[in-house]
C-alpha cells in the first residue's frame, strides 16, 4: 500500500499502469478472464505464469493512484 500522496504526472510523462500477474499458463487464464468484465491482452510471462494487461483505467488520466485502483 502506498503512503505517498498522489500527484498528477506532467502531460509529457508516461502514466503509471498495472498488470495482473497470474500463476497459471495462458490457456486456463483465458477461460476465466472474461469474468473480470473488461477485455485485456493476455501474454505468457514465463513458465507457469501469465499476465493480463488492462487497456484503460482511472490511472491513465492521473485521477487515482495505480495502487488504489489495482487494490479495488
């Protein structure tokens, strides 16, 4: 959990983001990923791991810190 106060990034700076790291191969993750309610690219992330990459999110416009959005 972040203890830093949220400060909007300058417009030219890349926005922070998040990904969902899953301890499973891509095929089983693909079967349940639609339950998250958002389409996300799914990539392999090493043996026995996958990552889901959200395309959008409140952090993209600097509205909320990434850790708060990712934690729900």
